[in-house]
């Protein structure tokens, strides 16, 4: 996948909805139930983190059994995780940050990759490698909407999915920026609803998130 095709593909995913939910799953059944509720609520692009042992298996089952889901693998921190995620059925990849080795692997990944940055220098380094769509992480901790607003004038051809510390109240200030296509977050997956298995509540919050505008 060349740089232009990669950019077009990742932008298409970022434009599916204003929010990409970030899922940490207990097991496969939990991951599938979360995904079904989120897709039903209007959030088809979902990032399943590889922070738990069930992550890859959940991605595989979501890809197979949740119609309309565009499931991605998050917390990619090592190059070898790329092949495992692709083999599981992930349609896109997301990293919290980008080492030189991971950047090189991301540039040749067979599916869209949204690499993480936290500074202007990191953004410029990835831009030089052909990446034009980036994840800002941890967004709120590193400057949030103010940082992204400041980046637009000097680097206007970059677009972002800020993630980290963003909730329904903060999301609109990000979505109003010209260089933000979507935000990432987990607020539509409250712990109380997950523990109770209240996936209807998750669908309800997802529907509100899907209607967010800047």
C-alpha cells in the first residue's frame, strides 16, 4: 500500500463517525457484545486494544460476526504485532506512539495504520515518511485542542484523531478544528455498564456520540 492509498484508506475510516471507540475486552464474548452495541449506536469504526490476552481473538470474532464493524487493532507497539493483527482480521492499526522500527513497519503494513504522536517533531518525522493522518496521544495531557490548533498553521496537510482523556463534553472542541477528523475515546463504555452487561446503555451512549459535531 503506497503512501497515497494508505492515507485515503485511513481517512475513510476516520470519517465513518466522529468517534472511534477504544475497547479493552475481558473476553471474546464481551468484545463482540461491545462491538455490536457500538455499531448499532452508529459507531462502526472500533479499536480493540491488545492490552488484554483476549484482544486478538476478539478482533477475529468481531470481524467475522459483527456486520458493519470496521474493527482495528490498537496499542500496536512492536512491529511483530502488525502481522498478528492483520491475520486476526483487523482492518486498521493504531499505535500510542511510534518508534523508528515501528514507523518503518507501519509504512509497509498491508492495511491502514494510524501512528501515534505527542509532539510537533514526531508529527513532522512521520510526515516525512509519508504519513498524513496521525493519532495525538495522550491528547489532553500533551496540550489537547490547543496543541492541534497551533499545529494547523505550520503543518496544514496533517489530520488527527486525538485520543486520551477525551469525553463527550470535550469532544466538540476537538471536532471543531479543521485538522481533526474524529476523536478516540472510551466514555461510551462506562465500567458500570460493562460490569452489569448493560450493552443497551452502551448503545444509547454510542448513539449520542455518533451525533456529536464540532
